[in-house]
């Protein structure tokens, strides 16, 4: 599409990706439900079950408590808060570095800038699939911390291959390996930390 509409090929990549995002946002307005009792894809029995489960969960949550400033100071004085922040920063560093430099990494494998941008799209699609798969696995296995440790190992292998490899195909495989390790760890950790943080007075 290079030259179509007087635009370079790389700009069409951003236009088409952005258009897909806008279309998904419009579709989500009609697809997503406000609450389980209005979800059209659930049966009546499933709606009742989901609503009752939410009500049971709320009995043990701190959602109805009034805000008190002492809770803020308790959080800041708790070592676990700082530890959680440090762990999250450890996840975020590789995530944003990967997001920013994936086209550059692929470009260094010998591909033109436009082709490098296009070759980064399947990497993110794969990362999305792996995030969903690992999320379901974590729910079933109930051992998110151990899964995250395993993902650290595979991510480390991916980065080591990227550093050492001189073969474009092997380096491109390493990009997939790193992506399938980095992206799932974020949501796994956020879910785990939310379960650990909520409390009642």
C-alpha cells in the first residue's frame, strides 16, 4: 500500500491498526454487558448463580467501608506495599522495553522498517493468545506464583537468545518466546496482588 492516497506504507500500518481498535471499541458498546443480570449470553440459571456469587464475595470485601486517611498511611508503612511495587516495576520494565523496541529488534534482523512493523503484529497477537491461555491455566491450577516463576525462566531464555543469536529466524523465534513470557506475567501478578491486598477493618 506504499503510495496509496499519497501516504507511505508505514503510515497505512498505523491507520489500519488504529481503525481496527476503533471498530472493536464501537462493537464492545453493543457486546459488553453492564452487569451479569443483563448478559444475553448467560442462561437464567447462570445469571442467578453469578449474581449470588458476587453478593457472597462482597460480604468479605472492604467495598462498603468509608475512606479513612489512616488506611493510606498504613499502606505506605507496610513493607509488602513496597515489595509489591518493586515486583510490579520488575514486570513493567521488560514489558515497556519490549513494546518500544520490538520493531527495532526485528529491523536489526535485516528487515525494512515497514516490514519490521508488520512482523511485530503477529508477535502481539501471540502474546494476547498466551495471556488468555496462561490466565485460564492459572485459574485452574491455583498456583499463579509458580507459573510466573516459570515464565521468568522462559523469558530469560528468550532474551539470552536475542543477545547471542546471529540467525534472523532464531532471533525472531526468541521475540515470540519473550513476548509469551512477559505479557502473561502482568495480569497474573495483578490478579494475585488484588487477592492479597483487600482487607476489612
